[in-house]
């Protein structure tokens, strides 16, 4: 064998070994990336559950506040109807008395 052929064979063996080591490292990196994505997915699922548990009471509170406002408006209207006919009747008597 010629020295060039021996040198070429050594270079091919070294490059093969380096590519094998690099392939193993890429495999471990992809495995770690898969685990990281799985953990991120779990965190996002937990965040979704937390946001739902927070938004549910807020929606209920909004419904309660709307109901209270409606009840107060209704009470105001009912109170207004009770006092207006008596007050408006007195004003009519005063107008009739002035004429």
C-alpha cells in the first residue's frame, strides 16, 4: 500500500468515528428536546386548567352583578310607580285650584 492510500484510509476511519459520535449526540439532543416539549405541553395544559378555574368564578360574579343591577332597576321602577301617581295627583289638584 502506498502512503497516500494509508492516509486516506485513516482519514475515512476517523471521519466515520466522528460522524458516529455526532449521530449519537444528535439522538440524545432530540430525545431531550422531546422531553422538553412534553413538559412544555404539560405546563400549557395546567395553565389552561388554571385559567378556566379563574374565569369561571369571574363569569359567575359578572352574572350576579348583572342580576343585582336588574333587581335594583326593577325596584327603582316599582318605587317610582308608587310615588308618582300620588305626587302627580297632588300637582293636578294644585293646577285645578289655581285656575
